[in-house]
């Protein structure tokens, strides 16, 4: 099973930018939840691990998980804390800029013992997705890192930092958490913006390559309209251009990419066979290229419609068959 740990929220996306009365469209979202939906729509068994509020937004989130066949833990549902809210404005290219309302919300309130209890109930947990704003906010940030340091058998960790400066209060503390998560992960997905923020002034591609080799992990660098590059621990690279569909907006593009990629790898037992300790298997260049293409196709379809709305497996296969 694929486990997704982190935030579920409501995105309010501005429809226009001018005047004192800008309307907003509300959509269920969050990096963790979006990635869970993406992987589930590809047919994988997925468990979302996070708290969900009992307020009206939390009920929408819960209904969305049920509709998309994502597993969740009943003990973490209907909590008293309110739902985390995000507000986004879009530029002329459909790229989003966010503001978050996070304090004392459900998504950030989980502690280590609660997280471990849920993880231990999933005996088939093979890979865990972590990252985004959950890494910047306590107690959830420390809970995630502490749980993954003690939980056995240790699953493969997929880390997508999805760095959001708007929620980082202490850059030094955040960088320490980033490094801890990086050390724990076997598979890392970084955007060019993530690397620029975390390693100011670095050469983006050189830094991604050096992280892969020096820390012995697979690193996937996403470059927006320039596509993506997969760097292996052995120093090999596999590049993938975008699939150029019409873009409505880019909300959830990276999350859709992550979920589809995890599903593709999980279905091919790249995180180990059932009954064995989870371990990232050797990935050859052909499999890496196919996985990148699949995730790229899923992300392109998502960007062709408003908000984060990941495609289903048949939609991805239909697009790939047309290329």
C-alpha cells in the first residue's frame, strides 16, 4: 500500500484579481491529499494519514476521500480543530501563488504517537509520501520525522518538499527538517524552485545530480515547461520533455505527478514484494523513462483542467497511446 502523510485542506482559487470583490472557487486540496487522489485514481491501494476536521470543510474532504476510494483512519476524523485553508491567485500562465491559514488546524495537530498508531495498523505499508507545508509546521513536522525514524519495518520514503516560503517562520529550523527528511528518503522529487530556495545561488541541475550521488538516492528534478530529469545514485540521468496540452492552470501539477509516479512504481513492485521488508529495487533506465513519461502524462492532463483534478488510469493510457 502507498501511505500519504500530510495536509488536507481547502484551496480557494481567485477568479480574477481586480476590484474589491474578487470571487473565489473552493476546491479540496493539499499536497498530501492531492497525491493520494492521484495515486488512487491510477488503481493503487492508498491510505491517507492525517487529521480531518469535523467542520463543513472537513466533511467535504472526507467525502472526497470516500468517493476516490482512499483509505483513512476513523480515529483521525471529525476532530475539533478547524480545516486548514489556502488562498491562491493565478498569473497569466496559470501558475499559483498561495497564502495559508494554518494555526491550530486539524492538519498540523497530529502527534507522533497518533501517527505511529495509524501506521502500525497498515501492515502492508511499502512506501510513504511526505513533504510540503507539513514539514514547516509543528507538531506535525516533528511527528512525521520522529515516526519515520522509529517505525518498523521502515517503508521506502518518497520526499516532495514542495517548499512554501509563506509558511516558513524559521528558515534555519526548516532547513534542518529538510535535511532530516532528505536523509530518510530513498526517492526525492524536487522542483527547480525548491532547489533555488533551499540552496541559494546553486546550479540547479548540478545540485540535483550531486544530491543523488553524494547521498545515494534517486532525485527527480521538475523544471516546469522544460520537463523533468531523473538522477540516479550511480550518476546517470534520464530526461523527459513535457506533453504540451493546453494549460488551464498548474494547481496540483506536481502532486498529480507524484501520485502517478508512485502508483506506476508500486504496481511494478519497485518498493519490494509482499511479505518482504520494503526496499527500493534497482531501477533501470527503461523503467525510469517509462515512469517519468507516465507521470508527465498524468500531470499534463491535470493542467488541462481547472484546479487539481488528477486523471484516471484510462485517461493517461489513452493520452500515451496517442503520442
